[in-house]
C-alpha cells in the first residue's frame, strides 16, 4: 500500500483537488452518489465517510475467504462470509458478502463468490479492533480461515494477502451477496418532545 501511495499519491491528490473532490489517503475509488462525489483512496477514509456507498471493479479471491463466527444477526446465530476482492488497480480489499443463519455452532456450506471481473455496489466500513481470539484455519470449516471479528490485519496475516486497512459491506442484490447484514438506522429521528 505504501509503495502504491508513493507512486500514485501525489497524482491522485492533484486530480482530486482539480475536480473539487475531497482527497482521502489510501486505493483510488471515485464515487458519485446522490449528486455528491467522494474520492476514496485505499479505503483509509474518515470516520464521517463510513456507510458511504462505493462502487468497486475487480475480481473476488474466493480461495482466501474467511468466515466470521460468533456474531449473531438480528439476535439469531449466523456466520458471515468475508471474501478478498482484488481491485482492477491491483490492491485487495475485504468484502463482507453477508450472512447465513446457523444451527448452533455448525457452519453451513457457503456458496463461493463468482470468479472473473465483477462490479460491486457496497458501503464503506471502518476496520474493527483486533479480536483477542486468534484466527483459526479449518476448525469448523474445511480449510477456511475462521475469525471472531472483522480486522483486516488479522485476516491478512491468516491468508497471506496484503489487504487494505478498511473493508466494504456488500449491498443487496449484488453478485456474490448472501443475506445482507442489516445497516443501522443512520438518521437521528424526529426528536419530538412529548
């Protein structure tokens, strides 16, 4: 990542400023949504940009998928598929493809992500703190990395890949999407007094 920034960082910063876009350190992604353009580089984005929609082009690396365990969804046992995605520019980011319900500690068979070039719509997510539980390989799955948190550093070490610092969560009806992880309500409500 640092080498890519040294080569492209100055050019990306100049291009972002020339177009009146906010420059953020990190993989080059320019996104326009609802009339607003944001330039995200490496998904090293500001906390204010978490949950912003992004479009990615590249290819999944399904052989390096990790499984997030022990994180219920809507109060029910579930596992989540965390699949590396190599961007057209060469960097690799982690994609949370969604969840599958589980029965107890059993991990269901997870449909592999498609191979070949794919375009995705997702939301940007900040990296989680490193869990105390170490990553494991194949404890409940056959050969998959199993984790208890979405920490790209821990997953990178377990898979041998170089991953961007943050990750994305796949939107509904996207290639490779499982059951979408619910997005929290982001508005502040009416705050009416009674």
